[in-house]
C-alpha cells in the first residue's frame, strides 16, 4: 500500500487545534493499521521552520510549499486569526491553487475555507466554516453556497469543516473513505472521540442554539418545549403557552430564532432522542413515543432530515464504539 501524503498548511497566527486535531487522526490511523504507514503527515508553510500560532505556541513546518509535489494526496488549509492576512498575500493564494490542483482532496478547517474561497476554488460549490463566520463567508463570496449549520461539507474533491473538532470529524470521514468504517471508528475510540458524527449534523444542538439566539420573549417558551416533548406541541399549543395568536407566534418566532416553531420542535426532539439512543436503554419505539414523534417511522424521517442517518444507524455507531 503506497502511503498517502497529508499536508497541513500553516501560517502566522493559525489556530493550533485546527492543525493538530485532524493531523493526529491520520497519525492514529497509521498506528491502528500497522505495517507500512498508510499516511505521511507533514506540516507546511512558506518556509521550513517554526510558525507561531495565535495561542503563542509554535509548530514546526517540516516542508515549504514549494517542496510539495505530485505525490500530495490531501491538503488541509488550517484556520485561524491570521487567515485575514494570509488570504491577501499573492504567494499564499498561488500556493492554495497549486496545492489544490495537485491534491486528490483539498480541504479546510474553520476559517481555512476563506483561503479556498479567496482563491476562487469554492465558486459554485457548497462549503461551510465556523458558525461565527458563515455569514461573512456568504456575504464576501456570494458564488459559494454556504451551509451554515453543517459540521463539514463535501463537494467533489473539496471538503470544508467547521471549527476545531469538526476537523477531526472530517479527518475520520476521509479515513473511512480510504480504509473503511472499522478503522475510522477505532481511531475515534483511541482519540476518545466517543461518536463519529455525520457531516450533515448541526454545529449546534437545539438547546445551544436556543441559548445563543434566546430572547426574553421566547426564552420561557423554549424552556417549556424542552420540558414537554411528550406533548403534541402544535403551533396552537405553543401560542397558548406564549399567550400569543398562532400567526403572530409563528412570524415572531421565525424572525427571532431563524427557524419555524415546527422545525425548532423537530430539532429539539431529535437532540433528545439522540441522547436516549446513546444511553442504549430504551427501545427505538419507546424513545419515539417519549419524545413526541408518535411513532418510529416519523422519528426515522426526522433523523434522516437532520442527520442523514436512521435512529438505528445512530445507535449502532455509538454502541460499537462504546463496547469496544
């Protein structure tokens, strides 16, 4: 098996976790596979030598960009505070285009997506970045279809991940593509990433989203929804609880939280059911009933919309990792 060259591109003021997280996943896969290394993992910068991260820590760039050749398999453009300076540098953008054209897969973590976007490589493609930067990515690069909620997005040879831990999720997905699910799951276990998340999963749980976007008018209603998932939770019931007319509630709720009441309730139900499935105690049918889905079929459709997998597949992934 020929080893695949994985190169993480760093620059001054990069985010060190964006680099070390995914690169360590590939290194872990080497240890799990045994024998000849499956991956050769390097860091690369304008010049060899130490590069200071935004934390003040330094990482050794083992190669310069110019030393990388046609054996490059996967390039990872790391995010960080310094990306705003890096993306204005002509030689950086030239390197982004050159390395992306040579590599089988061109990827980014967090704000590393801005390097790909500035180089014009994400035009007409779907992409994501850290939740705090998705609006800016969409505004600055209108030809990019920004998926603001996803933890990572694949579009052809390009893959973009949200912040920090999402880079680990993306690396695990690439290892699964190369060596199968068992190796990826074993790497996740060894790194104590207890669950390998699918790319379409939200960057936020519904509870965290509610905290970020909470308003005094709907804070109590959100809390009531979390506590009453076994109820039907129709718009009429929510309106009665909030002492508003149904149409007014639907309009104001959507304006302030960016999601309809029905979609919010569905997301909260999915998040609660995920925790139940991870516990591994209740049956899928019982969880569907307890969390207000009304039946396993409806819960399965909700899981497919939210996560791209079924409740049983979600449980199987968790149980396999937990039992090993």
